[in-house]
């Protein structure tokens, strides 16, 4: 199955979890065990969803820092989840060139979002790409350090919001 299709299926799962306020990995496991009327999730869709869940704190921090005057929570649900996929590919998946991740996100935005979203996403994702490429692996890991410490203490780590991204704490 094409990666574009896998991205769409991953987006469906991330969007649903976000809308329902459900833990990403919990919903993913439901979708794997009971795909319903749809075909089983492609492996790349599963990889994306797990990657976004694992690195959500860093992804949302990068999105929040690179989107001027917009908090992640203020972004439309579909837009923030399209961008979460792209940021995961930019920052954590070396197999996908940054330009491809950005182009795929913009293509999804053109069909699923309003007319202003593609240009907004292009600006934010380009800034994320520039920022990630300027960072060392240690700098990127340091963004995730508070997340990693808490991960060993709790399995609910996937839903911890990024404080700097304007996401209210769920505690």
C-alpha cells in the first residue's frame, strides 16, 4: 500500500483519538484488533501512529514554537494531526525527505482543510524542518527528556501535552 494511503489511515486514527480525547495507542490497538469494515491498517500507518504517540510532546513543542500566534490546541483538529504526521516524518523518520513530508501534508490539507491551511502548514512545517536540521540529535533528544523520565513512571505518556505549545494540562 502506498505511503500516501498509509498517511490517510494514520490521520483517521489520530484525528479520532484527538476528537474523542482517547489515548492514541489505546485507539490504535482497537483498530488493529478490530478493523471493522475497513481493511487492516497498513504497517506504515501503524508506525506513524506509534511514532506520533511516542514523540507527541516533542512534536507539539516544535509545532507550537514554529507557529506564530497559534497554539497547537487552537489549530483545527485535522490540521494539527496532519502536521503531527509531517513533523514525526521530519524529525524521527530518516526514510522520508523533509520536502516529501511537507508536500504530503499540504496535499492532505488541500482536500481536508480550509483554503488557508495549506499555506499555513507550509510555513510552519518549513520552519520545523529548518529547526530540526539545525539541531543535533542530542538537542532533539533533550526536548524529549522530560517525556522520557515520565515514560518510565507511567504508561499514559503518549497524551502528555507540551507545556510550551499552549496545550492545557490534562492532569
